[in-house]
C-alpha cells in the first residue's frame, strides 16, 4: 500500500484540473452511476467534534474509496485550537486490495468542498456581483474565496464571524491575496449588501434571515454537514426560486434542506440535484429578482474523484504508470 | 501516522492475551459504555464481494477506531481465488489526529472473530463434546478450530463444504494440527453427530435444518454478517433454549436472528447480548436437552479492542512508550 503524505498531496494538487473531475463525479452520482451508501458519522462531546465516513464507488471504475474526515472545533476560551484530521483510502474494486492511503488530514476534503462551492458559483452566481458575503472565518471561509478568485472578477468582500481575533486574521490574510475585505458586525449587513453569500460555520442556529435577503442573491450554504447544524432560516428556502442539493438523499436528513423539509416549507420536488444541473447544461443563473440556494453536505463522489486523481498523479510523479 | 504492516501484526498477536480484551469490549458494548454507529456496508457483484466499515469508541478511551474489511469470494470455476483486504485505523479521540494504520488485510478481523467464537464455546459449549461440526472450509472454518484447541479437549471434527478440493485441503491442514478430521457429504450428518457446530460460510440459504439437530447442541453461526446471508433454518432459533447475539441492534437487520425475527419465530426479548452473558458470570452452558445458538455478526468493539492492543504492543516493541 502506498502512503501518500500531505506534503506530497500539496505538491500534486496544483497540477490537477479539479473542476471537471468533481463535476464528472456529481454527474455520475445524479445519473445513478455511483454507489454511495449513507454517510457514517460519529460525534464527540468533550471536546466537541465530529467524524464523517464517506465511501463508495463509480460503477465502471477500478476503485472504491473510503474517506474519514474529522473536525474538532476547539475552545478559544481555553486556548484549544480547532483541528482537522483524516485520510482517503483507495482500494481495488475487484479484489478489495488496499492501494493507497492519502493521509490528507482533511486537506482534500477541504479542497473538494471548495471546488463544489466554486462549481455552484460558476453556474448560479448573478452575472454582476456587487460584493461577496462570507459567514465564518475558518478553513472553508478562506478556501471558498480562493477558488472564487478563479471564477469571478469581484474582489469586494464582507465577512462576519463570532471571534474578533479570527476576523482580524481573516481580513489580514484575505486582503493579502488582493481582496478588499470589510469586517461587519451582523449577518444582516451581509444579507443587505451582498448578492453572493457563502455560509461556512458549524452553527446550530440560523445565522441568515429571510427578511434581509435581497432579490437577486445566490447563497451557497456548506457548513451544515451534520444533523442538527443550521445556518439559514428555513424560510429562505421557501422563498428561493431554485434549491440545489449536492445529494438529495443526504439533504433529507442533514443540511439546510432538512430543516425546511421538516418545517414543511418545501417538498422534495422543489429540489434539484447538482449533478443534474451540471449535466443539463441549462442556464440556471440567479436573475434580478430571484433567490437561489445551493446546499452542500459533501458527497462521497467528490472524495472518490479527488482521491483517484491524486493517486494517478502520484504514480506518474514516481514514474510508476 | 504509524503504518503497521501485516508482518509486524503477525509478530505482535501471539504476545497479546486476546480473550480478556475482547470480553471487555463486549461488556463495554452491552453496558452502554461504547459508541458504535450502524455498520457501513457495500456489496459488489462482478466479481462478488462485500466491504464492511465498522467504527466507534469506548467512552473513557483515548482513541476512536475505523475498520475496513473486505471479502471477495472468488470463482473456483474461473480459477479466481478468494481474497480478503482491509485495515484498522486508530485516531486520537480528542483531536481526530490519525495515529496508526494497521494494514492487517483482514487478519485482525479474522482473529477477533475467531476469539468471539472461542468465547462463545468457552461459555456455551456442552460439558462433554462428542464431535465438532464445521460448515465451511475458509479462513474462519480454520481459525475457529485453532482457537477452540485452546479451550476444549475434543479433537474429533466433521467438516462439510461445497468444493471437494477445498475440503481435501482443509482435512489435510487441520489433521496436521492434531485433529481427527472426517469429510461428510451432508450437513445433516454434522447435525446428527456433532454437539458443537460452527457455521462459517457466506451462504444465502439455510444449510442446517432443525429436524436433524440433536438436543444438547450448541451452534455458533458467524457466516451471515451481511443482510441476506443465512446459514441456519430460522426454526432452529425458535427451538433454541438460548439465543445469544453479539449485538442485538445489528442482529435485528443481519445474521440468523434477523431471519427468525422476520418470520416472527422469535421476539427481541428472546435474545441476550454476549456482553451481558459475559458480565453476568452465570452458567449458561448448553445442557443435555437444550439447544443454544450464538449469532455473531462482528461488532466494532472487537476491532477497537484488538487495534488498541496491537498499537500498544507495537509502541512497546519500538520502545516508544
């Protein structure tokens, strides 16, 4: 079995054209060409954290993949910093033989999540973006912006978060990458002035309210990957002209959609799967008076696609093809 | 992260006193001191195989464990040999940090399953064993006997299997270990002459019939770990004076108990969990006119316990304590 270190993975990633492979994964998933069992999950209380196990295979592939990704939130009062961990495992689908352990410490999960956000922005963001709103200051709040840079021209950004120190560090770091970053005191400020909003927190209460959302806004919500987490008032989904889920079966039990379904504000038929949107090639872009929401919970096909690509590139690097 | 090879694992295992640690695991599980989410599972058709993902933690432990174990059945007509694969992963429960990958290729799963069978025999086997019946010729059909050798004195064994070549090889190998092995043509022969029976096949149809089972027989059924697999006529469980499950929640959906429950031959209240039996210290031994059945589907606590023990021994071996 090959042990591929985070160091090697970080060298390999810039050489991979990520958008097409992640898109292919979503299309395979939504067209029934992937086997993705329900997400495995464990939560921890002391200290607080969660682990997700996502696994599956694409039917005509040679591999199956098991991904373990953990996030421990830390406790800034006690000086405990948040940590992420995990790995992606690649196996031969005809023998079960273990081929590689990509010890990515959650890095590839972060990348494939940011790419999914990028794909949503590419397809759904309004044509003219006034300002980007970011809720959260963690890894995804940063990576999403990094991947947006490749897709959109706007460099104006408002950010909201709970922790002043983290906000200040966020502003500093993202400004260095050529963004005009403003820290705001309330999520209402973001809703009122941004027409592309990304929510990337582990919140368990709604942070964005419907009455502040402007027509013509696209929201990508990606923080709520576990049951119970929530970032949007479910009424936003009721108002939305378009609701996109990365996985309908997952969003039934987790994510923003789960809350809106539970409150009977929307029905299953109101949801379109991201793979279907990509495959259809129709224009779904958010218009002047529309509100669109993409709810990302993270699907194993993303892990499968990125793990395969890294493994292939690693073998090429070592001249083992 | 430490990568512990199968070679190292095989060196370490003989130095570990396995029965007490696996018993402790079952007791922790049955007394609610372990967190064990539902089993993750994928099945494959071409070639036929399955993968189980078992994971969890014991509440006051430092670790959580994720185990991946696969079995591909092979195709003797096409000369494809059966294969097993997988690994056990150990993580720090307070940070998610990956500590070790035990690349056991299913070896530790086989060991901990054989130990569970040994524990059942130790507690439930009749006092005087006439002959041991083994259904199947695979890895477990061998390992169970190996671990029984340490517990019981009887060395008379009857074996049944589908494949003549495998039967002949089984007889040869087990005879070399001091057993008197007889190949039989039907499972009825086993039922009629053995009072300790082990079923260890991936069968999807019942192989042992009630009307042939003699009073005073204990059966340990461990082949049916996936939904749909079956080795015993469910009527055997109806007749049984004692039904033991390694995990009641797992046996509701898989194993022999699932079939008997589905057919309404038994109820949940008729089942006792192995950890409870171990903890109670009562005498549950199979008596003259009794029939007892232990249904083993494999529980993550077994994986957690063996992975921890190997990791600890490995660190001692490398003087890293």
